């Protein structure tokens, strides 16, 4: 009897309906219970999904950031290369203009090595005897005189700069033929300063005047610009001036130079025989 009554109650409860909506009560309570369980599960799963989605988005953003950084570095390298090519193009144009203006043939060359020692101011260029380079050939830039070739191999050559202490060249203050201020230019302990000696103290010398080669040293042709006077320590009628010069060529920053295919004319040979007492007696 109890089981029958319990079964009848269950059937009545299952078949019971709400008055307003007409839905079964069991279904309504089942939906309530399911919603009570489903809501937390949905919230947790949604939070977990959003968390993993944010991690994925973060990784994607980081990857894009790395790609953008790499692209920026590539653009910076391209800009630097473009600037270097532009500067090199300008320097080569200057050498081309110098080549057109010079009465001597000029062989373009690049500096591929430098001597850091202050006692041996020299550079290595990528031109050698196979290109026609010979010893003592002058080296110039669009600014002025650089030095001379002191060693040659088939593919390279060594250039001693005019700033070297042991270097020396005949020079004149101002235009040749219009100035009597002749002297000898040599290097000093300072790389960017040259010294001109043996200029008579009676000759007027001013700061800013240009210095040119005279060609009397038997190495450099006349008319090559050496530099400009930056300091004069005046001499007297018996004491020569002390003159300091800044080279026209940027010796510390040059990258391209021109080898002047110039060979100085041979020096005349003088007779060195003198009559002596024995020859007179004979």
C-alpha cells in the first residue's frame, strides 16, 4: 500500500502543471537545479577560456612586436647603408672633379688600413704595381695633398702622410711666382698640425694664407695645396718664422684618395771631378 501511494504521488507530481504557464512542475525544478549547477561551471569555463585566449593574444602580440623590432633594425641598417653610399658617392664625385681639373692622371683608391702609431703616420690603399702605382707617387684628395707612396706590392701600396715627423716637402706661402716665402713643411707630434720652417722673418706672413707645393723637392709637382696657416710665431731679420699649418685634406677621416700618376723628372748629373795637384804636376 505504501509503495502504491508513493508511486501515485510521484505520478501526480510528475504530471502536475503550473496554472499560469502550463509547464510541468518537475521540469521547472529540474531546470532550476540544472541552472544552479550549470552557472558556476559556465563561469569557470568562460574564465579559463578567456585566460588562455589572453595568453594566446599576448604571445601573438609579442611575436608581432619581435617582428616589428626586427623590421625597424633592418630599416635602420638600410638607412645607414643608404647614407654611407650617398657619402661615398659624393666623395667619388669630388675625386672625379679633381681628376677632370688636374693636369695629371689620377687613379682612385680606397683606404683599407691605417697605422695607429703617431710615429708612423701611414695608410694602406687597395692599389698596387699592377695598377701602375710606383714609389714616391703623390696621393691627394679633393681637399689637398695627403702624402706619397713609400712601399708597393702588386695589389696594395703604403702611403706615408704629410703629417709624419720625418716627412718634408718644399712649399711656398701663396701663389708660386708671386711670393718669396719659401720653406719646408714637415710633420709634428700633433697629427692635425704641420710646421713650416726656414721662412725668413723679414717676410710678412698672415694667418689663413694657403700653402702650396713648389716641386723643388723632386717628389711632388708644384701647385698642390698643402693647407692653411693657423698660427705664426714671428721671427726677425736673422730668425725665421715658426709657422703652423692645418692640412687641407682630412687625414684622419679620409676613405677614398687619388694616386697622382706623376713621376718627377730625373735630376741632372753634375760632374764631380776637380783638378788636383797631382794632375797639375802631370
